[in-house]
């Protein structure tokens, strides 16, 4: 008996029984007596109620054009080795099964589907589900990702070669298609609740391992900003699949979070006809820049630079700058450097790393802690020129300036070096 079931027994008494779903699947369901067989268990229906998933009933599918049946759990009399006994239906049969929002079917939605193991940041497959039954109630206690579960699924449960690998049900969160669209069906994909905390690079790796509805549901559950970051990190094959499954409105929201270089890299791996349609979802100015990058094998810095950066006058104090940063509606990466300009002009005279800023006295002025001169690139610098600068200095972003040293924009490291250096 696993430890989670043991804890449950402490609360419910000696009447607790443990089942493997694989061994209940297709077990005969009988109405009152063994001779009155009404079908075989096709699935068990559950609903998530903290802290466990509680059973709602038995789903029986007859096939051959016969209606399905849904037996509410309160009608289940007992579970024996050779059959499951239920109360006789008041009519000739129990009512047909009708799926409801939030319902989980073990065989359809859990068995064989994918879990993102947050500890190892890898994908695992659900091979079996552990159930605990006591005092007329049944709950899911764990999912089994070991090879033993697979053996039970194929009828070879006696050949348990290794220790079961169990994930407690409280750590398994259904990832529903309801998270990305208004549907009344739970998806085939499940994952840990903390999936949103994964770095975009790791999420991209996971999406590349998933397929079909699992991939679509996981990507659909990300907010637009996280989805944009993850899409930019994914390999071309996964990018093509993810974009193909997007609605126009969802694609527009994600593209708004992407920079020109990211969009150009993405569109460069998509079919030409798709690119023409997707261009219509972009802001006209952004679309023009993306077209320029795609049509020119050597785009200049002015075509791919971003306006997401922070600039402050040299007289600004550390305290005022930090307070201002807290109210900025910008991406965290855009505040990693504070670019210092001379008075009201845009002439760049220095830069302050955010890490140094937070350690300085609030009354200190930026001109007293800034680094000068600043490593910059000109607006007509090529991607190769920018890659050389990043490779030499390893900065997170480089400011782009004109002949008068007015700051025009910035280029981010990842947008230039992706594909030129191995993913860390």
C-alpha cells in the first residue's frame, strides 16, 4: 500500500481498499446478481474536489449502436474480483452518459497521457491510476508512471519488475482545453500546476515532445507573453505546428508580444501562403519591418531594433529611478540596463546595470555611478556586426545610436545569437 493511501486509511478506518484502474477496466457490471450482467466498465468518471478527485459514477459503452449508460456512484453496491454490482435501474437501463464541464474520465483523459515532471523537467506517461475506496466513496490517490503500470495495462501485472513510480494526485492538475477555448470537454493533457513557472526554453523543449491536443492544450494555457517567449524558443517543426493551430485572435495577441527579429525568425520557417495571412495580423509598421528583414539576408540594426528600453537623465537619483521602474509597464528584460542621457536630449553618455542600481544609495545621481563610454552599434550595423559585439562583450542588450550618439533603440542578445550559439 502506498503512503498516501495509508494516510487515508488513518482517517477512514480499516474499510479502505486500493484498486488499480487497469484491473477494473472492462470488469463486468451486474445489476444486483452475477447473472444480470448489463455491460463492462468502460471508464470511471471523476470530478476534482480539493484535495482529491472524487468519483461520480461508472461509464458503460455497449457499442453496436446501443446507447451508453451512466451509473451514479451511489448506485454501486460493491466491487468484487469478478464483477462490479450495482442497484437495478428504475427503468430498463440507466440514462445515457452525457459529458459535463470539469468531468475527468480516467481511461480517456489520464491513461496514456503525458505529465510534465517538474522535478526532472521531463515528460512522463501515465500508465496506471491508483484508487482508494472506503465508506462508499472512491478517490484517485496517485498516478503510476512506472513500467509496472504498463504491464498491468496489458494484463501482465504479475510481472512487477521494478518499484512503482507514483505521483500523488494533488500534484497532478488537469490541463483542460477549457483553458484555451470554450469547450465542454476535458483535454487529453495533464501537467503540474507549476508549469507556468518553467523558463520559456524548458517549455519549448516540452512542447517539442508533445503532439496533437496535448501540445495544443499546454500552449493554449500560457498567457500571451509566455506563449510568445516559448514560441520564439521552439524548434521550427514545433513552431509550424503551434502556429497552424492558433486562431486569428490568439495569434494576434501573441505576435504583439514578439519583437521584429522574433517574428522574422518565426515567419522564415512558415509556408509562404501562411506568412501572407499572418502579416495581416500585425501592426502596419511592424509588418513593414518584418518584410524588410525577410527580404534582406543582411538586415540592418535599424530594421530589427526594439523600443523596449529605459532611458533616464544623468541628474536622476537612484531612488527616483527605482520608484519609476516599479511603475513602468515594460518587460523585465528591458530594465536590466538604465541608459543615461545628457539632459533632455537623447545623447547617450552612460549606462547603469540594474544590479548596481539597487545597491546604490537613493540620493546618488546616475552620472556618479554610470559606466562611460557605452558600447554601442550604429543603425546600419549588420547582424554579423552585432553578433561580433555580443560575442566580445556578452551584454544582454546593445543600444543603437546615430551619428550624434542619440539612442534610437536596442538589440537584445537572444534575438541575434539564437541559432549562432548552442542553447544553454
